[in-house]
């Protein structure tokens, strides 16, 4: 479908005379890239994709060099889901057990709640450039993730919000569509307006159905708030970006210390470090490890 060739983007704006803040994102290529890198099975892909879509939009709430990490630690078979995002639209993520198989639910859909688990916590850590990072944490209430993030915003950030996210996976495990929305209520909304908004969200087709019909992220927002006074403030491209590098891995190996490196050389004669987030493997042969060992040795002190 033509929609699948469109770039991943995020839009943000306001509606109803500035009384609602809105975000929507298409994350299809991002989620497919992570699926391919981690060779994840459909339910794990859906859980990671939903978390990543929300993470990208939460990243857009930040400024400058600020960044955040989301951890969904449930008791389901896929283990924890981790997503990093920043204010520049750069996102990365992984799921602990990407190939844990979990069947469909009673409705014949991917059982994300069963894969994530319904016992556990959703943690958000924001690096806002202050001495201490902001940390928010709420219990998982459904495991479907949209409801869990809705609960997080209400409890941890005291911002009544509606959060929706979806991932459509094809028979070949590839991602066909992925995206989501966040609608946040600001002071000044009347009870009648809140009721209208609740009705619109209750009647909203699944995000992936709208994307499948060719809707854009802005179009999804129009389904929710109507054409009345929707102001799109900006549109931002989204991209997968991992911060790992060979230099960072070398720093990590050096931090193990002289004894650990010496044991590595003696026992294995090589090392391979794989990044959780992008699955990139960094290999070090014996000679390279010996060079690191030399660097790890303390400088001789002058007598």
C-alpha cells in the first residue's frame, strides 16, 4: 500500500481554543527496523511498537537535549520493554525476549496484555539536564499499554490524557502499520467538552485501521477533535538512532579493569559485545584486547 512508503512523522498541536494538546505519530518504518534487528515475533513486536510510538510522542514533549527512558516491567513471557526517546525525534528500543511466543487473545488479536503481563510497573525516567533525573512509576493496570500510559499521565504527571497506540503485523511477521496518539486535557475544558472528547475517542477506529485507510497522523487527530480549531504547531520526522559505538564499547571493556580483561584474554582470547538496543555486535580479537589491557594498567608512579 502507498501509505507504507510514507516516512515516519510526528505532529503536535492544540485544539478547541488551546484547551487540548494533541500528538500523533506514524512509526511504521521504525517499528519494522526494530523487528528486523531483533527478529521479534508478532506479539513482542506489537508490545515494543506500542511503547515506542508513545515514547516518540513523549519525547516530543521535551526540549533541547532532554531525553527519556521508558521501562515496562511486566510478568509476561516477553520480559521488560525498554524505549529511549529524545526531543529530536530519535528513538530506539528493545524487548527482553523478542522471540517469546504468545498466542492470540479471545478476540483473535495479538494478546499484548498476555505477553507483557498484568502485574508489574511502568517506569519513566527523564533526563532534563538537572542534577537528578525525574522518575515516575505506576503499576501496570491492563498490559495493553495504551491504558497503562493513560494511567501514568493521570497519576505521575497529573495530566488527564487519552493514549492510543497500535501495530499491525503481517503473516510474514513484517510490520504493515504502526502509530499512535496522545490527547491531553488542559485547564478550561467544560464537562460538555470532556464528554464530547470521550465519545469521539470511544468511537475511534483502531489506529492501524485508520493508517490502513491512508489517514495521516494529522487526519487521526481530526477524527478525535474534528476540524474545529485544530492547530498543528509542527511536524517532525522520526528516526531510529542508537547511541552505541565501538568507542563506547571499548570504554565499557576498560571499565571492567585489568584483572577482568586479563581473564578474558586467557579464557577466550576474544570478546563480542552486542548492543541491547540495535543488536549490533562489536568483536574484539586477542590483539585488540591486549591493547585495551595495556590501557587499563595504572600509570607507573614517579619515584
